[in-house]
């Protein structure tokens, strides 16, 4: 009859996830089982690894013959006119909802719940991540049926790719007029990676049919096992006897982080700095937790030594091997692009030598000439690994470096401002502690964040008791929203704090 509509399927996937393969499978499935099929794709840019919308329409061949013609199929999905949406990642599902492709009256949404963070989320000065729970809630309200689970993990477990998992989940929903055997025959006809693809397909088929709810991530709990090292054991005993129980999980993680970053003595300095904060009254516990968290982050600042340390760890090589699915007969080469600035080189040197080089004439120009261009270091080679390993070994002399002296001075000044604010308003002190969020990263990112942080601390000093905690929070949010500081400067001027 003339009113018959094609089945309309939109696929939103990122580069390298097999969205094109999935679209081809659906076309092949339709064409081998009595349907006319058409697929189009529109590649996108500036979305993580490049997001593409694939669109497939299927129309019964027998109906077309009865109609006496060839159906005219659309090239692009229209809002409110899509039967099935397949999304390879949770943000892609959110994009489909935002575009109006998902409707409560019609659309079955099949999406993976894992996240691949966008550039905007990664480069935000603060925590730029979109709330996954809100995305899930919004998608649930928008769709007629929402099938979701971590499909990236399911693909990894099966040794396959996420396109096979999405294909299995699509089959499991039962929204298409094809049997499981027809779906599996489509994969077999592809002839590539058939066995792992069928394994991933089968697991997803069962999962989609079971409608398993999304599992909440487990909350990490600090371990209370007794360490063997007497220095570490002494640090944990200090936490147990000298600090409130509510702050102990944060303090334990802070100590762990700083032992890894430097040594137990450095973690002891961390606790020393927190003792005065623990003594503060009123909002003491909330202030202690926030200060402890941000102090641990600041004391483990990213310098050239830390970068080299992280890049030469065995766990990093293992993670890269897992990510690229390295085969037993394959060799792995990891190339790092390194471009340390002259300032970073000076900061790595002993304080006196670093200051001399910063203020020198021709030596500064000479070093700048040799470092103006970045270089590629192959850390998977012996030469490249030893170069970075040697740089990481400078950790033992970090306390004598120019950067350590500068960061120590900044940290002590920040802690003093927290104490001053606590004497005026404990809630203001909490906001001052949270301003450390601006000090992050390295190179230009660190310089911009530090500049905004110092502007906020100057405003706190200038305003004194007249500064409301909500105002400081508003100023901090403005600084986090704009790394160049334009919004912060405008807001400082509005509050007469410039």
C-alpha cells in the first residue's frame, strides 16, 4: 500500500569504531532478506576522533513490486522521523537526542554507556566532563526504549570491535524483521574477524534481550592494610591518631600520591602542612578535606621529571599494548613529541643555576636556540627510554630545583590565605582552598591557570571580610570557564575587585 514507510536507522559513531562496517552489515542484512537498502554518511569534524552519522533506510522489496515502482529513500535522518538510533558512545547518544532524532513515540535507542571525552571536556580549566547520569536520564526520557550497557568493555572482552556489539544489541531488541540467524549470516559473509565478531554479537544479543540496568561504578575505599615499610606505616598512624575519621580516606590517597611522586618524607611534609588546618574550628572538617585534596594535587605538580617518570613506567607500556591490541608477532614503537620551554629547563635545574640561566644573556639565547624546535623521542627504543629514564631519576634532586622553590612559596602563601580566611569566615576559607583547581597542567596551561589564581588571591586579600563566599565561587567559575582570563577580569571589575 502507498502508506508503507521504510525502516529508518541512524548510526552515530566515532572514527575507528567501525560505524561504516555496521552500516554495511545492516544494508547486507536487508538486501539478503527481501529489502531494498540505501546508506549514506556525513562525516563530522572537531569531535574527539571525528564523529560520523551513517543513515540507512530499508524498504520491503515485495511492497515496492506491488506498488509498481522503486521507492525514493531519504539521504539524511530528519528529527522525529527515525525508528532506531545506534550510538557508539554516551555523548553520541546525547547528540542524537539533542538533534531530535530520538522520540518517545517511536525511537529505539541503543547506546554504549562508556565515555570518550571531547576536546572541550579535556581542555576545560576545571572539571569539564558532562555528567553521565544526566545524559542517561535525558536519553531515557527521550526514547521509546533505551538499551544501554558498556559496549566498549563488551567488545574488549570478546576481542572484537564495538560495531559487532552494536549489531548484536540491535538484533536483541527485536525491532527489525530479521532473525538472529540472519544477523549472524551477515557477519559470516563479511569474512573478516568472524569468530570474535560472532562472540561479541552473541553477548550483546543476550544483554539487550535481558534489559540489564546500568551498573553504578564502585566507590573506591581506602585500604586499611598494614604496609611493610616502617615510614609508610608511621604516616598512616599519624593519620589515624591526628586527624578526623571523615578526612582519613582523602589523606591516605594524598599520602599515596606523594610517596609515588617523591618519597615518604615529602608525604610527611604534606601532613605537617595539614595539622594547622585540622585545628581550625567550625567548618574544620569540610575545610580539611578540601585543603587535603587540593594540597596533594599541588604538591604533585607536573614538571619535566614527573612527565618522564610517567612515560617510562611499565604500566604505561602495558596499557598502550592493550589499547592497540598488539599481537605476539608485532613490534610496538611509541614516539613522544617533546618540546620543553626554556623556562621549564631552568626550573628543572638547581635553584641558583636556574635563576642564573634565566637572567643570563648569550647562555640563555644559546639554550633557547637549541630548544625552540620540539623533537620526537622513541621511548620504546633503548636510547629514547634511557634518555627519559635518566630525566626521571632527577627526582631525588627535585627539592633543590628552581621549580620546587617557587611552588613551595606559592603553596605556603595559599595555606596562609586559607588560615586568614578561616578566621573571618570558614566557608570563605573552603572557597579559597578550592581555588587551587586553577593551578594545573604544565607549560602555557600552567602559566595561564597560575595567572588567574594569583588574580583571585589578590582579590581575596583586597576584599578581606567584605568578600562573600558565593562571590569568590562566582569568580572562580568565571576563571575556570575562560583560560585566557577575560571573563574573570570582567567579573572582577563588576565587583570592584580589579
